[in-house]
């Protein structure tokens, strides 16, 4: 048995420079599956993406998926990639097991829950309000730096982390605070008007085409942590999603951020997919 990859058509290149190519997974020259390789426009050309790996049911359990994955990594190295990432749906244990054998580790996960049926008032002494234009400018500048640092602290090279921050914010906030479907609120203490934290919710399409509310950012002021404001901010986020008409609300959390992960789990969020990464 010889498992190889054979290109299906030419490499596709988008306006932002990202490339994509689909391959047949071949066994002794005969197609038995497919795999798609790409570079990630958010992280830049040094990050590859492996997706859509499929091997025909009657051809499985003979190591073909492992060999095809290793061959795919060689292609990505030739493209100049230094890491490869893959997204695996929650509950797909065979795929997660294969990824573990190949040396992938979970960097983050996506989580969702149903939006509550009715809004819940913030805890006594706290009030949520929309962010003002004057607050948005310094907040965004700080957010650019924080977001890049979050990725860099998890092993992403600084240049790629900054590229990720610039790309994501440009895509998600093209009109700043006036971007349609964007809601950024401040959780404020009534006693002194101090901002205890901020939360940003926008609509985001899922793999099935449904648009759900997504918490793109939630942060408690560092000096006020450990006082329950994080839970209050998540309640505010869910109220925002409900008001915007979203039936579900989701978020992204780094696996290493144990306190945040535990908070979301306690609020009823469940994993929908695992984001895996491997150095090449």
C-alpha cells in the first residue's frame, strides 16, 4: 500500500494572498479520500490549515489518514509554513485521537449555549450601558495590543500575532463603533461611575450558515478581578444577544485560560469545536 496526495486542479490564490488547494488521497494511485490545504489569511502565510480530511469508510483503519496528514504537512512546509492548525468538531473522538497521535495540541475551543429566554438584571450596584465614541478610540488601541499579546503568549510568533490582531479587527470593525450588528457595552459601578469591564457582542455565521451572537471580547478591569464582575459581564453579553434577536450565543476561549473556561462551563456553555495546532 502506498498512500500519496494528488492535486485536484491548480492552487487558488485570494486577493489577500492566501492560497488553497485540494488533493485526492490516493492508495496505489487510486483516490480513496480528499484533503484541503490552505494558508490562514488571519495569521499570514506562515500558518497552514488542514481541513476536510476524508478517507472512504471501507478504506479506513489502515493508517491512510495518518500518512495523508504527514504528506499534507510536507506540502505546507514547502509553502513556507511553520505551523499547521485544524478545527475538529466537538464529539468527533476519532479525529481528536488521530490529531493526538500526530502531535497536535488544543490551543483553544469554541463554545455555545442557547440565549436565555428573558433578560436578567445586573447585580445590585452595577449597570450596563453602550460604549461612547470617546471611549472607543482608546479602548480599540488597547485591544489591538492585548489581542496580539494573547496569541503571542500562546506560542504564535509576534509578527503573526500582530497580523492576526490587525486582520481580525479590520474585518470585524470596518466602521468602528458604527459597524452594523456590533454591540460594545460598559459595565459600570453606580457608586462611583467606574468602568468595571467591557463586553463586545456581534453576529457571527456558523458552519451551518446560522448567524448567532458571539462574544468577541469580555474583560474585567485588572484591579477589580475576583469580585464577580466577570459573571456579571457575561450576563450583560447574553442580554445583548437576546436584545439583538440571536437564538444562540457563542465564544472562543484559550484552553490554558482555566478560570475563564470554568466560568463559561458553569454558565452552561458547551464546546462546539476544538482548535488544534502543531509546529512544523
